[in-house]
C-alpha cells in the first residue's frame, strides 16, 4: 500500500520536528554538522526520501545549510533582537568620540528590547576575540575598529557582524558609515551656489580615510565648476585649531567662505571669527559638520554666541538602528554578499 501525499507530508513534518528536538534546539558552540542522511535514516527508521525532504524543509527555514562534501551544517537560526539577547561592541581601547555616542545609542535600543550591550576589549590575536564572542553567546557584533585582520577573522567565523563608521577598505563584512563624500560635496555646492570662488578647507586631509573622503567630495564640487582650492587655502594644521583658525582668517588672503568639515574645527573657526570681529553670514560664510548629538548639545550654544550657520548633519541614532537591522538580516543569511551602506547627510541652515 503506497503512502498518500498527505501522509508523506505529515511524516516529513514529524521527522523535521524530531531533528530539531534531538539535534538543532541546543545552543551552538562551534561548527557542527548533522549525521549523514544514511545514519539519520537508520536512527529514525524512515526512508531516505523522507529524511531528505525533512532536511530540505529545515534548510528552507534557516536551521541548517547544505555544504558540498561535508553534509548539513547547523546554523544560528534567525531571530530578532529581544529579551535576553546580547550585542557586543568592539571599539578602540580609548573610549572617545563617536564610539561613546554610538555605544549610548546602541544601549538605548538594547534596553528598549530587553537586551544587553557588552563592550569587549580587543586582544592582539583576532582568534581570541572570536573565542570571546562565541563564549559570550552574542546575538550580533558591532565593530568600530579599522582592523582588517580582525574583520577577516570575524567573517571566517561566520558571526553576525557589521562594521560601523569604519572608513577603511571594504572587506568581508557589512559596513555602514556616514556619507563623508556626499556630505562634503553638498557643503561645497552650497557655498558655490552663493557665488563663492575662494573658499578654504579647514580641517585634516590625510589624517584618516574619513578626512580623505570629505576632501574628495569638496574637491569634486569645485572641479565640476572649473575651480580648485587656491594655494594657502588648505592649511597644513600643526597647532591648536583655534590658533590655526585665527591665522587663516587674519591672513591678507582671507577666504570668503570656509568648509569646516569636522565638529571641533567648525567650532574653533566660529570662535576665531568672533574674536577677530568677523560676523559669520556677513563677512564670512561657513559650513560646519556635526552628528545629531553634537549639533543639539554643542552647536546650539555656539550659535547663541556667533549666530547660526549651515551645518552638515547626520544621525548616530539612525546609524545604530540600521546597524541592528542589518545584523538581523545577516543572521538570517550569513552567506549573503557583504554590502557597504552610507547614511545620508543633510544640510541644516542653523
């Protein structure tokens, strides 16, 4: 007597449930594979066809993945960030700047979901970092370090990870950062549209990949209009930012506008203008740069003293939210192509 399709489907479901209970429900502590189809057929006392169908169903649901020559590999099954979940953050040893602000934004998101944010140190050996993450049982990892060896080790371990605000070369992990190039291009175009042809760049150029991207964006805007930064209007900053700003603005070749694409440099430039008796938006046009937290806490006070001026802004809170969303996608499909995402910047007119 042959098995009807309905009975076959029911049996396949029962076998899949047994496989989950006996092999897949326990936490994963390393790379593990299910027994072979032949062995499962013997253990479960069902046909090999039924076992194969059950395995295919479990693969579709994200429990396992077939690997040629090795069998069916157990996967960390996709689940959203929720109560009891742990997020790890790998950050520079010196806690400062965006790492602190991003950690706060991630902490808020974690608390809203009953999850926990872990800040883990980074040892010299990337394999030791991977071992720490596995032993901690983290749901996903946020990395703010430009360390390609570490990135490769995390990718090889197939841990759900995303690089956040790392502006180095694109590697094997998903990454998301602020749109340095686009933001600076937008700032330069704003000043060009106001008729400025002698604008200065006040800030680092070769200090980091971030600064190179921003300078490239501003240069592209000038090039598109047949212009370029004049000699002397891209100062080689070697002293305190306020001293350098005063030197630039008191020069006989003082620019009519300045791109200050770093929060600290924008604030120093505005203070220098005020101390030199220059009024922003009358004697000098300026475009600054700040994340949403800096803009709210620092620039509001600055504007009260100097008057408002345009600032390129972007949101650290959105950066944290998108990072969590991308980690969830990476959990579901660990083999998907790594993407480089850029968070849009906006021009705020004071």
